[in-house]
């Protein structure tokens, strides 16, 4: 599955958790087909395509 980085966050940044969550919500609202999340390894807000349910 392909992961896309939207925003890299500097580890010394003064961003609050509230600001990071707000940015995640903004990206999610603009891209409802994506699953947006914070990647702690990359220290970035990332996304990937949502999984579609399998049809029987």
C-alpha cells in the first residue's frame, strides 16, 4: 500500500497536539478517500488509500 507524506514536522517544533490533530482533520476533509494519520517513525502526517470492503 502506498503511503504519502503531507506534512513533515520538525522534532524541535513548538506545534501542539491540538494543532497536529486539526491539520489531520483538514487533510481528511479535503481527501475523504484517504486514511490520514500521524506516523511517529517519520514524524509526519501521512495518508494512504482507504481499504474498500471485499464483495462476496
